[in-house]
C-alpha cells in the first residue's frame, strides 16, 4: 500500500478513536450532571470512604480519557504533518514527472514532425522518381517507335531498290532481246538479199552507187 494511503487510513482510524473518546466524555459529563442533580437515584447510600474512592476513580477515568484525547490529538497532528510532508514530496515528484512528461511529449511531437517531414520528403522523392521513370519510359517507347519506323522505312527502301533493280534488269533483258531480235532480223535480211542477187550485178550496182 502506498505510504500516503496508509497515513490517510491511520488518520481516519485515529479520528474515529478520538471521536469515540470525546463522545464518551460528553456522555459521562451528561451522566455526571444528572447524578449531581439527583444523587440518590444514581448512587446507593455509601460511607464517606467509598464515596471518596468512587470520586477518585471517576477523576482518574476522566484524567485518563483526557490524556487519551490529547494523545490522539497529538498523534493525529503528527500523522497529518507527516502526511503533509509526504504530500508535498509527492506534489514535487508529480511536478517533476509532469515536467518530464511535457519534455517527452515535446520530444515525441518533434520526432513525429520529423517523421511526417521525412514521409513527405520520401513521398516527393517517389513522385519525382515516378515522373522520371514515366519520362524515361516515354523516351524509350519513342526511341523504339522511331527505330521501328526507321527499320520499316529501311525495309521499304530495300524492297523499292530490289524492285527497281528487277525493273532495270527486266528492261535491260527486254532491250537486249530486242537488239538481238533486230540483229537477227537484219542478218536474215542480208542473207536473203545475198541469195537473191547475182554476184556481178551486185558488184556493178555497188560501183554505181
């Protein structure tokens, strides 16, 4: 049990005991007043020595009760003083704890603020990396598209060159065939002319020309 709670309980017990003693003293005072007002009703006929002994006993009881009340008051005062000292120490300790808690709260708030700032910075960094990544992906995609377009144009150009070569080759073949056919036709005409013309006539005609 904490010391302060134990002291508070002790003080409550002492206060109850003191109240009981005071109540008993009040009751005895009332009784004594009634006895004095009507002694015959309370005391049997007794000799002087017995009466003196009874009064001495009553005085002793009252003295003991008074001493007990003073002792209880004194004990309560001591306990209350100790309680006050412990309460003061507790208040100082609570003040120190509250101050430490306040410092800890401020530290926690500072740490939380740094965490939030760090998270915000990380978020901005991730956003920047994401934008740069998207930009890089776009450039790569554009480069691929450009490369694919260039490859396609190259393929088309190669196909066109092959077609032109084929066309030139075909034209050359047709031309060569035409030239060959023309030569063959001319040769046949010459051959036919030689066969149909006598040798001397042909010579004279050649001279006249």
